[in-house]
C-alpha cells in the first residue's frame, strides 16, 4: 500500500528561532506591523510503501527521531493517509 | 483581533528539490527502502493582529508574494484561524 505522509518539524517552544526572528524583522521593516510571533520549521511531504498504516507510522516515527528532526531543539508531528 | 496563521511554502512541482533528494538518499542508505518521493518546504506559524479575517488574508498573501515564497520556484498555501 502507498501512503502519503506529511511531517512538520518545528523549533521547540522556548528555543531560539533565528530564522523566524530574521523574517519577523524583515516583515517589520516592510511595514507589516501587526505580527506578534513567527516560528519557522520544515514541512516534508513523502510517499511511502508499507504493509499497513501502523507499520508506516512506526517507520516515520523512527525516521523523525533518527534523521528528520533534532529532538533536542525540535518537535515533530506527522499525519499519514492512504494515497 | 488576533489570528493564528500557518503558511506552507513548497518547491513547485517539476522543480528540482535538492534538499528532498539529499534526505531521500540519506534515508535510503539508512535502510528505509519504501520511500517513493520526498519534497521539503517551509512551515511558518505566526500570530497576526488584524481587523478581520479578510484583511489578514490579504496581508498574508502579500507577505508570501513579497518575502516568504519565491513564486518562481515555490508554491505557497496558508490557513487562518482566530487565536
């Protein structure tokens, strides 16, 4: 079975997000004044072959822990659906 | 009114995604074999003050066109909800 997986990796709460700060500052200088906070992370879209949803879920979790997210400074979440 | 906005910026279909390719190759060498395609983009979460949802929608669209996405090679989509 083919599954579509979306993974979102974001900087943890309380951890500095320099990319977000840079964009916030840029927007401020471009006269967008009402912005309270910006945080920027990664959005991954992939297609995975797997036996069933549970197997894919475990695989994706493992991939996140090992490669996709740095869990010291980043949180991840994902959703899986059949393609 | 305060609004929570999520913006997703992804490389356009047909445009090379070197970051995605690198991750796909890394996962392959780590023995995750069932992965058909990966594309990697940005995920932005922000809080914006605005009069109403329509105003915020126009502001966010403008910000995407001007700064957040490079529309030559990237697509963007966003969703807005009241905080």
